């Protein structure tokens, strides 16, 4: 990355939930490295705050998913957006970077762009997969899309939206080979015997919808394979409380170790994983573990997706999207139930083509390992430099 591309600058950032906060932390550090003295402010979690971002609001304020869910939280989100726009107007950032959370960030970006602020969306919404008409909104809202998946730029090129593939910071951070034995020791797990990791999500709505069938699936597997140990990394206190309730209601007899955070260690220690769709599926693929992926949204959201024909892809999990084929089994909505998840998980524990799966994972890892944070920072700084040159 070229240092000194611009002098110190001011950056407004908004990241929703833990995955966006992780991306934002790396981006801030890379920006500060190349433009020392820069200021950062906006909606941030602990990783971004540690990197030097002034957090006006916590990132979990935006932890809402699905069309129907957003409607319920709309008054609060509108108040938050109004306050942010007023504070950004006073702070006058040299660029705005919305990290994930596109339903919120694209509207903030559009308002700031009308005021002359260069705007960036870091992590493309899955516009190529569903609700493709949103590309017009993206075109009007941002000057640049930073893509973390390599196939996304072709879609934007076809719609005349400037987009750059930067890779994924998870692929940079996770080693090409994960040490299962060391992870088991660090987590206090037995050195031998099958282990299943269970990741029910980080948002309250996710855990409410997926916690019960995930817990019931653990009960299904425990009844048939009592030697299997379960470990469940919890993203936050809310997720822990929600999953503990699900376990008490649906799997009271199943011994399970809950840990705070440490998803990567839990995945490295396991032989197979039960994972909610999202960034966790990419993390499991990069750690190179077989998995079963599940996804549930509010019934109204599912009805809209199906009734309006908004979904345009065959797969929804990141490993399958990146491979262009069904590497791992996926279950959506009414199919997220233990009598389907349990046998699929058992198959993953015993899958005979494990070596072929690991090779596919390794290819994904190499394709995404691009020093993403520095590439993203360079693209943002180039945008700032270009805008300053026109003043």
C-alpha cells in the first residue's frame, strides 16, 4: 500500500453487529497506518473502538435482519439515522464508509453523497442473489463498493457501479491450517472423540428462531451418538441467554460447553459444525470443517421472498456460493428441524469425501487471502485523494 496517498483525513463509519465491527477494526488500522493523524467516528463496536474510532452508538444498535424485522424497528432506526446525519454534517468527514448493514447504510450514504461526501459500501449486499433491483439504489448511494467475494464485481460492472474486490480479512487472519489439538487443549476438551460446534447466530432474532431447532438437533444426535461432545461459542450475552433457554426447553439432557466468543477455536476443535447462515459459514470453511448450514427469517419475510420471486441463486451459504456448487448441506425456513438437521450433521461427521472437501476449502481460502484491510484502505484513500484533487 502506498503511504502518504492523502494527508490525515476524517472518516465517518457505521458498522452493524460483530462481523462489521471486525471488518471496521482492520480497515481503521490500515487507514491510520497510511494516513497518520486521521480521525474516525460513527457507529462502532469494541474492535473499531480499540482501533481508534469514536463510538457515537454501539454497533449492535443495527443488529436487525430481514424485511419484516426492519419494519418493527423502523422508528428507532429512523431516529438513529437522523441523529447520525446531523452529527456527520457537523463533523464533515472526508469519506463515509458503511460496513455491511446495507438497509441502513445505503440510506445514510445517499444523504451524505448529496452533500458532497464521498461514500463507500464495504461488503456488498447480496444484490446479485435477491432483490436485484436494489442495484439502482446502490448506484445512487455510493461512489464505491468494496467486495469481499470475487464474483461480485462482475455484477456491478454490468450495472456501471464502481466496485473493487479486496478479499476477506478473515482469510488473512485465519491460518491455512488450523490446529485442532491445540484448540481442544485451550478449550478444555478431550483430546479424542467427536466434537460438534454449534453456532446459532449473534442477533436476538436469529437465536430466537434457530436456537430451538439447533438445541433439538443436539438432542437428536446425542440420543444416537452419546459420545459426541458439543461446544457452542456465544457471540454476546444476549445470544447466550437466548440459547440457554433453548437448551433448557429442547435439550436439557445434553451436556454442552458454552464459551464466550472464541468461535474460531471452537470450529478448529470440532469435527463438524451446525451453523447459521452468514459470516460464520465462511469462518467454518476457512477453518476447514464440514458443516450444516441453516437459515430462518420471520414468516412474513420468507413469504415476500418466495411470493415475489426475489431470490435469484440456488445456494445461500458462503461456501456454496464461492464454490459454485453444493459443498455443504443447506436448510431454509420450514426445513430447519431436527429430523432433517440431525441426519445431515451425522453425515458431515462421517463424510467419506472429507479430503475433497478440504481441497475445495483451501481453494476458497487462497482466493480470498488478499490483505483485505490494506486493499480496502487503499481504495478508500484513492477516493478521498481524487475528491480533494477536484476541489
